[in-house]
């Protein structure tokens, strides 16, 4: 995938997860493991070539270095992702952010950006956030 216009819906989901993990400039191991686990086990990623995670990550990181890179990223995501998967993208993003048991203000701001850019209803977002929080609760 050398041309970013060839991003698939699955790539777009990975891009959202990576963007949330990288938003605070600290991609923690727990977050990366969560991305790998979700890609490896969730039905939405059936048949997905996990080697593409590295390429999608490179695209996200490259876009973060550009002045309007976040806008460009969301443009790519919206172009590749069917609307019916917008809430899925938000749910995956929430799982990545909560995977390590804590989150930064920057990560929370990125989640808000994802929610707004993908027009996830606020009530639905609250339910998704609650689900992520309880799934990743630590003793």
C-alpha cells in the first residue's frame, strides 16, 4: 500500500487505533498489543493481512508530521470507512486508549476528535466509552 488512496476499511480502522495510540507521542506496549490482538481476533478483520499494520502506522506517523495531517488522516478514514463502521472505529479507539489502564489528556482529546469527525452520537459514545472502561478495569 504505497498510495494512501488505496486504504481499505480495515486499514482505516487500524489507522484510527494507531492515531489514538500515537496522539500523545508515546505508543505504549499495551496499546500496540491491544491493536495486534483486536486485528488478530475480531471478525471485522477476518482475512486482513496483519503485515499492513506496519504500513498503516507509517502513514499515520507521516501524516502527524504534516501541518494539516490530522485533517488528511480523517479524510482518508472517512473515504475508506463505510458509515456503518464509524461506531466500530470509535469503539476500537476507546479500547486502545484504555488498554494500558490510564490515558492522557491528549488521548482523550484525540478520542473526542474521532467522535466528532465520525459523527458518533454522544449517547452512543458514552455507552462505548463505558464498555471500554469496564473491559479494561484493573484490580
